[in-house]
């Protein structure tokens, strides 16, 4: 089964990248914490589908 890639998914990934980069500019370890938390939330959201 192939995953369907939509424009909203691409925009979400770009937004998460920008958010992580912004956190990196403020405090470098915060970017890793934020990115990890967002990945966990995405995994939970996908598991509920």
C-alpha cells in the first residue's frame, strides 16, 4: 500500500522544520526537544487513524 502525499502534509513538514529552526535560534537543545515531541505527537496521531 502506498502512502498518499498531499500538499497539506508537505506544508506541515515545512512548518515543523521552520518551528524547530526557530527554537534552535533561541536555544539549541530546545530544537531537539521540540522536534522529538512533534514526532511523538505525529506517531500517536497516525496510530489513531
